[in-house]
C-alpha cells in the first residue's frame, strides 16, 4: 500500500466515523413501531425497579422528563391528575427522570409528589434507546406493545390531545 | 511530498471533526444551570443597568429593543 492509498483509507474511515456519529438519530421510536423493552431502578431507593415488559397488557404512558426542563414540570402534575382518573381502567404512567444527579429530580418530587412510577435514567441509556428528540417526549404504548402516540414538547392545551389518545386506547382494550 | 500535503490536511481536518458531538436533548441539563446563563444574577444586572442609565443618561441597547435615545 502506498502512502497515498493509506491516507485515502484513513480519510474514508474518519469520514465514516463522523457520519455514523451524526446518523444515530435516524432510528427514533415512531408511531406504529414496537416500543423497546427497558428495565430501570426507581428514583426512590426503597421502591422496586420498573420494567416495561412487566406492564404488558396495560396502556402505558412513558414520559421522559428532567427537573431543568420547564415544560416537563408543567406537564407532570397534569399527568398525576390523569393517572388518578384512568388508573382503574388500566392506565399506567412511567415518567423516566433523566436528571443527573438524580437528587435534582428528587428535589422537585419533594415539592410535587407524584403517584405513578418514576424510574431514574441518569446516564440517558433508555433515552438513547428511544432516541428521544426533545424534552419532554412521551410515548403512548398500547397493551400489545405498539407505540400509538409520540408527543414532543408540552404546552397547556396538549393534555387534551394526550387524554383523547389515552381514552381511545383504553376504550379499544 | 507536495502531492500528499492536501490529503494530509484534509485528514487532519476530518479527524478533528470527531471531537464534534451532538448534545442530546436529555444532556442539556448543564445548559440550564445558573453558571451557564449570560446574566447569572438578575438583581446585579438590573443594578448595573441602573448605574449605566444614570451615568450615561441613556438606557437600553444592551439586550433587545431600545437604542439609547433617552426618550423613555
């Protein structure tokens, strides 16, 4: 191999590595796809770990949030109300905290107690798995594991859109 | 040697690109910290604005609207 060929090979490899770095985000979880299974410890040291496969057969609303994300903090108390309204009909809410350190998330929960499942993902492994492309992002997962709604961001009127989708899912199963 | 100069430079430039990485949405917590803000202390910055206004007889121009016309 001549020096020139070597240089060309190296350049091609470098370009490929850079391209791969930016191309990962093309594999985000979308509506109609199966939700990837995950298992995470609870943000509370004294509560059991949360896994998606253990919730199969229920309508699951998965939300990625952090204490530094203002729209997330707006949405969580509304999700708590929704949880109490629909939990008897089979709704489960899993609000994954991506706070690092997790104490930041716990500080928020001290002031705003929430009754649904709150696992902690400080390293963002599951956010990476779902390829979350905004904060907050939430996924409505049907009892059979398919994603029927992906919702990015949160504004005041959004809870109605989400509630409608949840009602539809609960009515169908 | 001269012929190799451009490929070598290109190689160097692209290898530096590997240091560029995307900050993912869930990693943006650090940007939200107080020490990352342009104005870490709103009270102090308001006071500085006030001093500037009284010394220069003009205000504004340091953020968005207002060109220091002294007409407000």
